[in-house]
């Protein structure tokens, strides 16, 4: 992957609606990811996770990759690529196999997962991820790691995430036009979870909401396993367009005003604060009260978070009906570029009536000043994902594999269906 060094480098590429981000990292023995290269550029040609102008996407990707190569002093040849969009679907399936030798081996685990994922999915879709939730052996349920246990038959519950073939093909095509190979496609919400969650949160029950420019990616975890994945095709851009319409200002300026002066809770804004708003058509700019801006932003963010809350109520009802622990005791974690607005956490706590925190990437070293921000969560998650995949591949060389911790080894089971 590199010309400058023989180290095993991992590259994460996140092509969002508003920005493209490329990160180069290396896996450290202590489980951290050392970030050695960062590249980002404004995203052109993407909308709500889909490609609508291939050439523009290729140029945006090339700019971000060039920057990352320059900083890391390496040549990037392959990437882990994130994927989002309302075409993402998920389903939970079960499989059962007899235990071949009275004691569960890794082959038995692979077989039962293969059985569970062998369901028919729509012809237009392909499987992105097959993620084990838990196993049962005879009468014992809720087993995280069955290897070495005795029994007659084993059942597995797996969570499958699928995506639309053509949507995936288009985004891969854009990356391949830059001379890069896609190691694997990863759902953005899963990648963000890898970056910002702790093991305790996944166990207690938590929902990650990655709020980007065009989509909000949701991932619901309870009992240490992923239970639901969903993409809502509305996000930060609708707030920008509300500001543009309300104040008659160009969208580019509306975005800048939102980022610099926006607040999602009008009561936090000082009565005297003012904002300079550019006009269109060469008219002079105007001065408006910051509170007026917050009064445009707050209802839209409340509405967006309300959509998430509505989905959560439905998801928890489904989990309750299938007998799965469904409490989100660890609350909600907001991450992504549009989650960084002042007052958003307080606004979200009112909507969800639960604890909410801002998710910043964890377990990093190297260029942390650059990447420990919510808008890098997905890209950092891709590095963690790539690191765990490499760990698993290395361990396959050993005669006896141990499955140490489901979450770190999960990647081995996230079969490359691509």
C-alpha cells in the first residue's frame, strides 16, 4: 500500500454529501489507531448518500486522497469505503446447525452464521454486513462466544445489513476512477459506532445518530450487539436551506452563518447578539439578531431529531416483541458534522427525554488535533474497522484461532459480499 514504508497502513475514505475525507492510519499493538495522514475536500456531486455527478465526485475524492498521501508520505492504493443512503436495509435472521464434535469449533460458528445469512434477499440488493448478535447452545441462550462449549446443536442470531447494488456500484466506480481499489464497503452508521462508542454503552443500550449534510445514519445497540440500522434522508442541509430562504441569502453564505453563529436553542442566545447576513443580487448585507437565526434553526433541528425519535419508538417496540433487551440506558450519541452546533445536546435531550452526548472519535493517537472531532467519526471508524479486519486475517495463519471478544473479532464474520 505504501512506497515510503512497509508498515501495514489502513486508509478510510468517507464520501459524504458535504465533504470527502481520507484518513491514513496504522494499527498499533495496544489497539489504538495512529493517524498519520488526513485529507479533506468539499464534496461535489453527492446527494443523500448517492452519486448524482460522477466526474465531480471523482475530482473531490482525488483532492482528499492527494492531501492524505502528501501528509502521510505514502501512496494510497486501496481504501475502506463508507456507504450511506435510504436504500440501506437491515434484518435479523436465525440459523441452526448440529455441533459436529460435541464441542463448538470455529468451523461450527462459521457454519451457523452461513446458515443464518443464507436467506433470499431482493435481486437489486447485496449483503454489506453479517453481524453475529448472540448464540444459543441447546437450552443456554445469550452466549457471546460459543467456541469450546459443549452441546448438541447451536443457534445463531445475526444482523444483516444490505444495500442497493447500483448505489454501491456508482460510489465504487468513482473511487476506482481515481486508481484505487475498494477493500470493503462499510455502512457509515456502523463505522461511526466503531469510532465513538464504548463497550459499556453497547452493552447497556445506545443509539448512535451520525448527522451529516444529506443523511442521518442510525445504529441501535443493546446487549453488546447491533440491533438495527437505518438511514433518514434529511439532515444538516435542510437547516442551511431554511436559513437561505428565511433571510434571502445565498446557500453558501447560509451554510457559513449556520456553522459560525447557529444555535439550536434560542434561549441560549444573547438578546443583543447580531449576525451580518449577505444578500443576493449585489444588495448590501444586513444585520439581524442572532436570536432570529436561532428561531429558524431550533424548530428544524427539533423536527429532524423528532424523526429519529419516532424511529426509535418503532425499533424498541420491535425489539420488545422479539424478546430482546430494548432499553437505551446509555442514551443517545450524536456525531457527524451537523452535530456540532451549540445548544444541540440540550435540544436533543428535550426531544429524546434521555441523556445525550456528543460523540468524538476514541482510541486514537497521531494527528488527534485534526481528527478528534465529530465530523471525522465515520472516517476514523473505517480505520478501526480495517484494523480489526487485518487482525483477524493475521490470526487465520495460526493453527488454533481464539475468538477474543466478539466486537473486535466481528469483522472476520462481516463477509466480503462485494
